[in-house]
C-alpha cells in the first residue's frame, strides 16, 4: 500500500476541506473543536504547512505543522496527525511524519514538537522508538477535564487531559539513523522506568475510577522523574507492562 501513497502539500480549498472532513471521521470531536479550513489557510500563510497522504487521488491522512517561535528558537508545532480508519496500521502515519521532517529541514527548521497522551502505549512507542522523539515535560490537564459515565451509570468521573510533550530534534544522531531505516541503540543504561496500563482505552471503558487512579500515579512518577532531570528516550512494548525508559540528561 505504501507505494500507492503520494505525499504532497494540501494547498487548495478543496484539499483542505477534505482535511476538515477527515478530522470529523477520525477524532469524533465536537464541531467547535474541529480546525476549520480558514485555520488551515491562515496556518499556511503564516509559514506552516499541511501535508496530505493521497491514495488514488483521495485524502487518506494528513499532518498539520504550525510555525512557532519561543524566545530565539523557531520550530514547528505538529498540531494534529490523522489517518483514515481504512489506512491505519499501513505505515501512512510514519510516511507523513518523515515527510514533515524533510519539509521542516528544507525550511531551515530542525525541531518539531507535539503532545500525546502519556498512557497510550501505541503512540508512545511510535513517537519514541519509531521517530526518535524524547519527552521531558508533563503537562497536567492540558485541554481541560473530560467527564465519563461510571459503570453504575449514576455518577460522572472526571478524566484529566494530561499530555507529554514530544521533542523531535530532526538532526540528532538517533533521528538521522531512524530516518535512513537504521537501528539506534542508547549507549547508556536507563535510570528509571515508568509503567503504564497495557490497554488504556479498555481500562477507561471498563473501570474509569481505576483509570483516574492510574493516571494520577503515572503523572506523579513522571513529575518526579522530570524533577530529577531525567529524560524519556525509549519505550518498551509489552502485553502486560509497557513502560517508558528514562535516562540521565545528556543534552
């Protein structure tokens, strides 16, 4: 399937409208939280870009990059990546991210960052192991609290939108090797491990109260680790105890 995919910038109103429709399909967000066409157009005019993955001329996925500046550093904020359900697990997400890296480097930018849920093992593995991003910032309740119905249907359970910040240094040795399809092995031994639930979505569905407790534990462990200046560089997959591996700061 990868050979049938064309990655190119979404520039026309028609292509950007497809990105809006794909948001509705993939994220199932309230309409007010969908990024509209005008937002995507303004992002492009401000120096950002939206890359689309097209299969037979139809949009199968996209990644949105927002131009950003903090102090003297310029970077891209990867606001969202979406892949159509029928194309998920086919490598399109990785193709989009590597194309995003190539476009950023063309523009003279060597740093991209984004957020993801700390408790989603699949995303953690993709970001740290497949792309070579690192994590060293945990932001509690980044987007506000979501409320879920408990199993007994009599009360609402608040689940905070905690996020980790993925830092993608595009010219680091690890990222450059991974971009070439090569392996990279951390030269140091991990200093700490942080375990997360093996199936977060199932846990939230079946036992939201326990999910809240697990989220609190993960948050406290990350905050303690980052307070000790440790950096998350690896993620170990497991059907029972997936975990982040944190290392001494050598940046």
